[in-house]
């Protein structure tokens, strides 16, 4: 048997809060490896066993007395916190909640060799020592734009599998926009029959939609990975697809044609029409009923063709609906121009600090999700020559997406006001999951560390080195990541 490369205990993304290596505690994986658990953690224990089977080629049953021990309870109040201890006789993972165990499993996974199926032809050794870890921010997200290009549920599941490795715990789905409507709504069948059908999306190349059952199934899959789905219905602008399907929702009731270009800001629901609110209420009620997570995102961005007075009137009617259906509202930061419900969250995407109500909202106690486009928009090109993506917020290399901080980005919005970070991926130029992977990786790994690791513990040289080591892992997983020249990728 030959020794496989053994990882260093701290070679993990995001970097854990505390890493204490102990070389005397290196643990050699041997035939007979088993995972012991308590019944309340059997689900995550099986997820870990499956990863170990894949990495080692061993059968790895769940069994009492197994050398990989999963303990639940009494560790830390933060449900995502965990402790991982590796000694010569085994591995002990503890957390107060299953989601903490799941986070710990993602760490342990990165300490296994990058390629799967090593079997007994190679020796697998885990580095000894103790990791204690907890997130800086509770919300660490990414967004997929399904309106400009639809991705099927199985594709999104594979994307979820890829992002949870970095402890990303929210997936925001941009379900509606001028070019398409991607979720079936009872009573409004033409939304999806017409605006989810053939020829929708940018260049007409992104057709498709979820039935309610498909959406429910996707949300349940995400829940097993401790990811909260955040559905977005973009209002009152970005609604051409609605008006194509239901012309009675235009200002003059006249039909409008479908749009497959990438313009923004030309469409709007009509604040002065009762039909508008009947429609919006049906949609929000249905989306809230289908979504177990706490959030409902109502867009609110780039409503350039909605007069400011109408924008206010519209939101004053619609914001309370979200609360009535039991959800906490999120909107793009433009929403902060109006009086918000106490628990409302603003998602900040601007590229320059500007006084547009976000700091005022923070002063009144609102929380903010940080998504500054010049740092975390995954649809920005890495460099001029990047084939995919846009460049209106500048070029966003890997270091640029890493080397910033959510708590000092906007004066008046400090650590206590920041709920977390989210990296949106708009899909005007994307045509496949391979395109999504190329734009997301490696930058999403950088954003994940920005959201998880304490600021004082982060630095680019360390991240850059750890990221390089991730290359073979992505390659083994078949992920089409961008081999940025900023990183030394091992062969
Ligand atoms: C701005 S950022 C938009 C989207 C575009 C994106 C392209 C925001 C809330 N709205 O409509 O897809 O730029 O980068």
C-alpha cells in the first residue's frame, strides 16, 4: 500500500475559526471503518458514511462502536457550530444541531483525498488535531437567475451538491423576469404555459418552468442539505413575461410582445389597478405556501418605468401581504426608499456607496444582505477575455471577490446590521450548467469564506494556497471551474 497525500488540518475552505493540529493524532482509515451515531443524527451520519464510502471504497456501515463518532447536543448554541476531533483511534464530530454536524461533515470531507474510489489500493490518513468552528454570518447565499435561462431541477440539485461543500446555506431563485416566468401558479396557468414555454429566456434559449410538485421536491432536496430556498418574484418592474401572458395587467390593457433581449427597466405593474393586487396576492400566497423557509423575496429593483409615487403605493400594499402569509420579506436595496415592515431585509447590490436609504434602514434596525456587484456578482467577467458574462460592474477576479469585507462596505451598515452575504449569478449570457459552474467556481468559494470566517483570520495568500488545492477536487467531481491565473493549480 502506498500513502496517499495526507491533507493538513487547516486546508479547508472556508477557513475554520480554530485549528489545532496534533500529528500524534493522525488517523489511518482501515477496513472495518464504521460510523456510530445517535438516532436523532442518523440522517447526517448516513450522508457522512456515503462520502466515506466514495472516498475509500470501503462499505462503511452505520454501527455502534464505529471509529467515526457523531454526537449531538451540548456543544454550542449556534446551530451551525461544530467540533471535529481527530485522534489516532478515531474521529469525533459534535454539534448542538444537525446543521452543525452537516457543516462539520463538509470540513471532514475536505480532509479526505480529492479523488474518490481509492479503495484498498491506497492508504487514507486523516490529519490529527481539533477544529472548532462557527460561522461569522448566518446567511451565506448564492442566487441563480432562472428567468433569463431556466435550469432543470436535476441541474439545480447538482449545483446544490457543489455549493454546500463551502457551507453556503441559502439558494435564492430568481423565478421571474421580463423574459420568463418559471413557477406554476394555480389560477394563472398562462404564466407558465406561455411565459415558461418554448422561446422564452434570453435569445429564446432558456425555456422551462417548475410545476408546484417539482418546486416542492427541489425545496425538500435543499432542506436535506440544510439549504434554505429563497424564492423571488420580481415586482413591480421586470414583469414583461406576466403582461405577455395576461394583457389585462398592462396600463392600457393592450397586449405586449415577448422579449428575449437583456434590456431592463421598461416594464411595470400598474399601482392604480385593483387587478394588480389580486394577481400579486395570489402569487405571493402560493409561493409562501410552497416554501417552508422563512423568506420571500419580492425584487423591487430597477423599476425605472414605475413613477416613484406608484412604486411607494405598490409596495405599501404588497409588503404587508408577505407578512400575512407568514414570511419575512427581502427586497433589492431600492425597496429601502419606502417605509418597511420591521423585519424586512434589504439586499444591497450597488457598486458605489450611496445614500439611498439602506443606511437609514439599518439605523432603524433592518438587516442587510451584502451583494455588492463589483465584488460578488458571479455574472461579471473574470477578465476582459472571459467568454461569458457582463462587465457593467467591472471585471471581478478571484482576489477581488475575496478581498473585501461586508461590515465596512457601506457607511452606517456595520457587523450587527449585516445578515450575511450573497453572490448572485444572472444568466443573460449563460446557456448550460457548465457555464454556471465556470462563473461560480472559484469565486463562490471566496465569497463563502468572506461569509463564514472571522475577518481577522482571513488573508489572500492563505486562501489562494488552499484554493489551489481544491482544483483536483473539482476536477474529480467533474466541475467546470475557471483555472484563474491568479491561482497556482497543481496538476
Ligand atoms: C442588474 S442587480 C439586475 C439584473 C441584471 C443584472 C445583470 C439587479 C437587482 N438587477 O436585472 O440581470 O444587473 O448583471
